[in-house]
C-alpha cells in the first residue's frame, strides 16, 4: 500500500456544517417572529383577522419548510434508492428544510399555500436534487422556486392580495414601495416615494409592505453582524453589494437634485438587504476566492440598479443573484490566478469601475433628460370622437379605444393587452372603469385595484394622458 504525503499548512475550521446551519436558523428566527408580529398580531389587534389568521405567518413558514423536507425525503427514497440509515443520514446532512424555509421568506404572505408548496417542491427538485443534491447545485434553490412561482402564479398571488396585508391595505394602499416608485414618472421625490409609507424609520424597522422576510432592515443588519462574527457567511459580499447600490443611487440621486434619502430608500426597499445577507452568500452558489467574491458583489450591485431602472420588474435582486450564479465558476478561476499577475486584478476591477460609473451616469442622465410627458403612453390614432392609445402595464402595452364627447371621456374599450387572465379580469372590471370615467377630472385620487396595481395604474394614467392631450 502506498501512502502519499503533502506539505501543509492545514487549517481545520471549528465550524462544522451543522453548527453553521444552527447559526443561520438563529439569525432567521427574529425575522420570522417579526413577520408573525407585523402580519399576524397587528392584524389581530385591529380586528382584521381571527386567531388562525394571527398565527398564519408561522403556519406559512412551517408549510414551506416542511414541504421542502418531505419532498427531498421522498426524492431520496424513490429516485436515489436510499433506505434506512442511508436515507436518514442523507437527509440529515443535506439540510433539506432550508430551501423551503427561504422560499417562504421571499414570497408574499398572500401566496396561496398550494402555490407555496409548488415553489418549495420546485426549489428542491429543480434547484437542488437534479444537480446532484447538497453542494452540487449551480443556482440558489430557493430563488429558483421563487422565480417559478412569481412567473407562473404572479397574477394569482396579486389577485389574492399580493404583498399587502389587510392592515397595510387600509393605512397605506395597494403597492409596495418599489412598485410605487416604478410607477412614478422620472426619479420622483421624497413626498411621492417615501411619505406614502411614513418615513425612512418605517423602512428601517420594517413597517412597510413586502415579502415575509424582507421588510425589517434592522433585524437583517443584526443578522448580518451575527453571521459574520460566527464566520457563517462571507462578509465581503453583502457589504460590497449593498455599498455598490448605495454609491450608484447616490450618484443618480445627486444628478437629479435629490439628497441622501434616495440611496437610503433604495437600500431599505425590497429584498436587497435580505438577498445580500442570506441569498448572495449561499456557500454553494457564491465564489470561494477573495477576488471572485469582490467581483461577484460589485456585479450584483450594478445589475440590481440596472434591472430596477430598465426592466418592468421593480425588484431586481432575485434576477441579479441568479444571473451571477452562472458566472461563479469563471470568477473562481479568475480569483485563483490572482497571484500570477497584478494585471489579472487590475483589469477586471477597472472594467467594474467603468461599469459602475457608466451605469450610474446612464440612469441618472435618463431621468435628467426625461420630459414631463409619459414615455409609457402612446397615441396611435386620434379622431374627433375617440382616441386609440396604449399605455405600458404589468405585462406590456395595454391598447384601448377611448370615446370622447365635449372633451369628456364617455367610454373605455380595451382592444389589446399583454396581461395574464387574472390581471385582465381585475383591471377591466366594469366598476373600476366606471370609477375612472366618473372621476376623470380628479383621477389622482382614484385608488388602484388591489392585486393589479401596475396594470390598473396604467389604465388610470392612460385616461390622465388623454385628458391632458384634449386640453392642448
């Protein structure tokens, strides 16, 4: 028998995988309990739900977590043919509950439980097991499950209430902060972007609409510090990711005369902090080399700002992380060669710096050069008694024929649309269209349709734009 010996040094980490996972769950627990308070206890106190509804946030998280666990168990037994002790050890060492736990935290609470179950199943099978199981997956499993759900069932979730709980529906309205920002023409201002939700303290402490786990920024920041101190996550990735978004939005805001509130809003809105701390740092789907982590984090920030300002989706974090997951192997190869040549560090960092500044200036200039007209509105045909116009909605342009008489809108007929069936039913509701016609001289005060905020806003803006054109 031949024994091979190798020179050290060898460093053994005291952080075993099960200890790491325990720290991860400890960090998530306050976030889960906060969701229970915000989406359950607060509603119960205001008589907006019953006892079941109060505990529903915890039930929601449990269903996603348990589905993930049981799905992997069944897959391992039926497909991988593991039984008895092999089955137990495989499930124990693969942490099968985590993808479902994270799926439940990155979806809206109003996601129907059957759809949540589908998301957890997809996360385990498509996002994890088809790649070979724990440690072999290319993409973050939870984000794969979330993307599948939002793509296939987004309209169903929105028709069920979307991201807004019943208390927020009464006190705030029907849109999340990023959705509201996405619907504003231009860069907006503090009164339009932040004030509808209170002030930035409400964003910091989580009293804003959002997914189950993303709203309480202060708890996510505490979780980041805890996980870094316990050496569970890579500190560089969240810090550089968030800092990149902050610097870029600071440049964009400064170019448009806005203050520090604008980058702060971008940091505290949506799933940026949660994604940066819990998703972008996934040890399997993020780089292991120092240079790879730095490039990865910078690119995440650049993509997030780009997606938030140039796509119809207001979030950008999910797609940014999944996009960068594809390049992890390449980044690690680049990072592993960093000692061979200083140019292998300077060249990619130079490119990243140019991209960061270039995208910031591009977005900032876009808002500077935007005029008072609505770029999402288009007049296709104009006659004495009607307009044929289009306005970009949730799925794309909504085309309508708007009949007029004596400079008043008398009828709205939808000709073409790219909305899903559920969105279309909500938006073309006769009562909503009648409300638009009846209140055509005071449309700013007309509420949007809960569950179809972007599309119903598009119809409202369409009417506003037609009215403006008639007054010329």
